[in-house]
C-alpha cells in the first residue's frame, strides 16, 4: 500500500476497528463472570461517620463560632 494520507487513514481506521472487535470479544467471553467483592478496610469504615458529622456541622453554619 502506498504511503499516502488516504492509506494512513485507512490503516488507522482498520486498527481501531480491530481493537474494538478484540474488546467486544473479550467482553463477551467475560460476561458470565461475577464481579469480585469490594474489600472494605476497617479503618475507613470507623473514620467515615466522624468525618461525615464534622462535614455536616460545618456545612450548614451551625456550631461555628464568630
């Protein structure tokens, strides 16, 4: 194939099409797999409620001293 703008564009389109086909084939192969469970760290769960309370008290203006 000659090295022209048209041929480069055609090669790029073909490469993109092949990539999409590979991604689709992989997705179809994996469609029956289940999602892995999310791992929750105990520290993050313990800290989160306190962080939410602090954010709530400052967000509405209550508890602020001037």
